[in-house]
C-alpha cells in the first residue's frame, strides 16, 4: 500500500437476521442447514472506486460458524445489476489472510485481502461464493431488501460464465460491504435509515434509490454507504437492530466515514400507539436519540446531517384519524430544523410533500401506499441534498 490513500467503504448492505419468508428457497435451505454445496452469485453497485478493493462478508446473525469455501469477484455481463452472467476473463479469486477459504465465527465478519483490479466509480461488481458444507443453522445473515436479483445454483460454479439451472431471488445473503483504496480526498457518507433509504418502491435492478441517485450526482470523491433496512426503527429493535444499537457497527466502524445522514423515525411513530400521550413520548424519545447519535458520531469526528421525516398521510395503518402521529412528526421535524444540534439539515419533508396538504406526499412522488416513494420521489430526495455539504 502507498501512503497517499486510504480505505473507504464504497458499498454496504445492513446485516439482518433472515426472516422465514426471505430464506433461500428449497433445496438451498433445510432445517438447521442452509446453502449446502451452493454457489451464490450477487451483484452490487459501488460508489467510489480505486485500483484495489476488498470485500466484507458477515455472519452477524448466523447461528453457527460460516465456512466460505471459495470466493471470486468479476465484472457482470454488460455491466448490469442483477444478472447471472459475468464478463469472460474478468473473474479474480478472493483470499482471506492469504488463504482461499475462511470460517467466519458467529457474530463476526471477515474482510478479504485486497483484490488488485481497477474498480471504476459507479460500476457494478459481481461477487460469487461457494459454500461446500453450507452453514449448519437455520439462522442466516442477509439483507432482504436488496432490490437486486441474486442467483443460486447447486455445486461449485464460482468461475462459470453463467450459473447453470440457477434460482433467482431478490435478496442479498452474507455480503455486507465493499471497501476501495481511494485518494486522501475521498471520504464516505453513511446513510442511517429505513425502507425509504433502502429503496422500497424503487426499480428492481434499476439502482434508482435516492442513495444511488445521490452518489451519481456527487461524483467519485464521495463514497456512499447505504445502511438502511425496511422496517428499521431508531429506538427499538424490529426488522434488524435499532439505529441506536447498530450505530457502532453500521456507522462508526465504517472505513473512511466522515459524514452521517440520519433519516429515520417514521417507523417509531407508526408503531407507537396513536394517542396524544404515546406520540408525544415517542417524539421526545426520538429527539433524545438523535441527540445521542450526534454526540457519539461527533466523538468519532463525523459531521452529522439531520433529514426531516417525510409525510405519511393516507397510509394504512400509520395515518391515525385524529392526527396524533402527524403532530409528532411535526414536533420531530421542528426540532431537526431549529435545534442547531445537527451540522446541517436536509429538508426531505419539504422536497416531497404536497404543497397544498403538507401531511401528504405529492402525488407525483407517491409510490402508491402514501408512505414510500416512486423513482421520481427518490430523485427528488437526492436533489434536495445540497452539494455544499460534501465540499
């Protein structure tokens, strides 16, 4: 390694415990055994690039050690997300401390040795893993909301141009990060969020979540790490650990992280009881939690940007008839805008709300359930982030 660069996290998927409905389909999952003699091929779109890169594979929620038999990286056919095929001649073996295989302990992750190959900014990378033994557990680490198609096949086909008789699934399994060796001026912004940042309502294999659009706009000197998951909450565990519980792993431990965007809290309001007292309490707890996130991130040298919570009027069940949740959203947003606690404010609420009915999304941006956005809405969120925050 040369001294005029450093590692930056250029892609992430927040690790989660896989729910039963998101497990690999038969024959790839059996009782207390998953992915036995299975090749798993997945694609990810990175943000920043570099002359070398390395992978992170996670066993954060696995119920047994995770034996990785063989791993390779390649360029996908036509450079596209979600495809089965790889470009001929592009496959490169991945090693771990000089070895072709690795065993990841329960609760841990493993970082690969650097792969000496140019990784272009904004390009798609294919990661192929073979697990000869599989994992002897029914608990598997994944990121269900990939909005990207992965492929499974029986046998060792790591180097195959196409996986034979492959089964397609729209989930990521085991992979949790890519790091690139970048110049000293490149830094990572970590996005802490829920399904609105994870991209529900975006196009499968279209890479049109707002983090994707933001990355394309900011250019190669800003790496974007999307650490969001559908259903995630700030205060309590739900689909994945709470934002407070996962802050160290998902934000503070990320290589090259210098900025954090906090855009989360809708699920806390939506799952709290729709009474004035319960919503006032949840709003106060969210404000205290945001204060804690800022405190902890500042201690690690990160700038923290607060994003206002977007509308959910008309959503079933979050929109309560008496408007207690909307009142709590307004309380939280007023604090984000005026407290001065954040280093900057990104007003996502203003960017996508209906100008005539502020409690609702603008029709042009509504993904259909009055909570999540469509690709145009996600573009509007990306456009609402000031470039000056990254200079």
